[in-house]
């Protein structure tokens, strides 16, 4: 018998994606549309949740640091 995913939890970003989609559908109106403000609120909620969960800074990153990171990832 295969254990498959029995020993694993989904990646956190997958959990956040699933929760965000659920929130998105809750905000849709009877015409299956969602307003920009509601969509922004959903995105902001999950952005903040990810910041807090992973202790990620919201500070701007100097361009010189970004270019170093990009160059390192291309190696």
C-alpha cells in the first residue's frame, strides 16, 4: 500500500493559495464579479499573513542587493 502524501503536509504557499481562493469566492457577487477593493483586501490579508508566518521584512530592498541576488540565482 502506497503512503503517498500521508507523511507530508502541503507547502505553506499552497495552503495560503487555497485559503485566498476561498476568500475570493466569498467576495464574488451574483454576477461572478469581484471589485478591485475586495480583491486588494484579499491580497493584502494574505501578504501580511505570509510576512508574519515567515518573518519576512516589508522593507524596500536596495537595487544593488537585488542585482547581487539575481546574479547569484543565475549560477
